[in-house]
C-alpha cells in the first residue's frame, strides 16, 4: 500500500506512512513525519518539525506548525488553529519553539484555537470554537473561551449517580452503600434532624471504612478549576461535601463514572489506584477529605498514562 497525493497537492516529505492520503492544495514540508492511514484534507499546511501518528484526520484549512506532536487516532476539525509562539512579532523569531502535544484519541472541533506549549490529554474533546489556554486533562470535554471542563468522555454518557441528600423527619441510619466501580463506594450517612437543626455523623472504621491519619478541607474553589486529577498507590480517601455541590469523576482504568456529592450525608470512598477528579464546584462548596495515610508525595500518581500502565501491569493493589 502506497501513499496517495492529489495532483494539486504537494508532499515533499519521505516520512509518510502507507495508506495516507494528501488531498488538493495541501502542502507537507520535507521534515514532517506522518504515520499510516492518515487523511490530510484540502488546504492543509504541515511544517517541518511536526510529528503525526497513525489514522489521524486533519480537515480542511488547518496549519500544523513546528513543535507540534500529534498522537494516533486524532481528529482535527476544519480551520483548527494551532500556535507555537505566545508573543509573535513580524521578523522576530523564537530561540526555541514551544512544543504542543495532542495525545492519542483526541478530537478538536472546528474553528478551535490551541495556544502554544499545551498538552491535550488522551481522548479529550475540544468543542467547536473553543480557545484552549490551559492543559486539558485526559478524557475531559472542554468548551468556550477560555475553554472550561464541562464533562468527561464516557462519564456523562453513563448514569450519573445521584442520591437524595435531603434529610428525613428524624434520625436516619446509614443504610445505603452503592458500589460504583473498582472498589469505589458511595455511602449515605446518618442524619439527625430536630428543632435545633441537623447533624450528620459517621464512625471511623465503620461508615468510614478506615481510621484516618489526616484530613484536609477544600473550599473557595473557582468553579472553572479542577481539583484532584491523580490516583494514590496506597492511600485511601473518604470525601464528604459539607456544603454546596461537587462532581467527582472516578476512573479505574477500565470504566469511568461521575458522582454528584450535594449534601453532608453523602460520603464517597476512594480506594488506592483509582483516578479521581473533582470539578463543577459551586461557589460555596466545602469538601472534607479524610485520608488513611500521612502526606507522602511519592504516593501520588499524577500522570494518567503512568496510572494506566500500572493498572495494566497488575499493580492495582487494594
């Protein structure tokens, strides 16, 4: 299988994989590297220091500039703008080009702009017309200007787990534990309500399935920001949203689900080796987190690819 170049296209590179098609008025410079079975549509320009993986679709009107690294199975929609100079001036050149990384499986909608030096995590989706000014986490769905996270791939499409957090007339025991995935459980905690107000309570080692060695409180989070985005090797956590509402996306490397914590009588247990992300904080949200271990930076897994490789390697000890 050979490459196809339209009679009105120009492909100067010799590093193009079999099955790739270069269509009319597209121009690929000599230093570019393009993988197998790619589709380079009309009026696409590919500069020299560009590496493109396999099965990539680049729609009409896209320019790929030096420093761009594109994974496999990526979709770049019509007129996507990719940049490599944060402060461009005519006839003034950078000493070094800022690299932009677009990971495997990413889709970028038409007319979107991605600023230089960013990383778009695997399987993320960028909505049409968005302006991406910050790194995009794996599997995140971002839209707007500036682009903000509005959901996660394969989490929003699944059932979002919601539990009625309104207290009952008197005392309610914890009698509901929902298995979410990969050892993650959602707990309904005991609530006592009378004329003096309401009280929510849980016992360590019982409703909270471990004895904590530390706690921390997250609050005053601007709604546009995301917290978490990591897994732990050994530490267990128990999350309770004391006030307001927070969405938590949990991922065991195979499945992904979103849980809404919208009351102090809901607790979310996170075992080790579960990737967790918190987002959609309301302005008044206060999140209380109990942890089974003292803080240890070595216990954190902050790279999603590393997390997946550890899971695949059978190191997901629970």
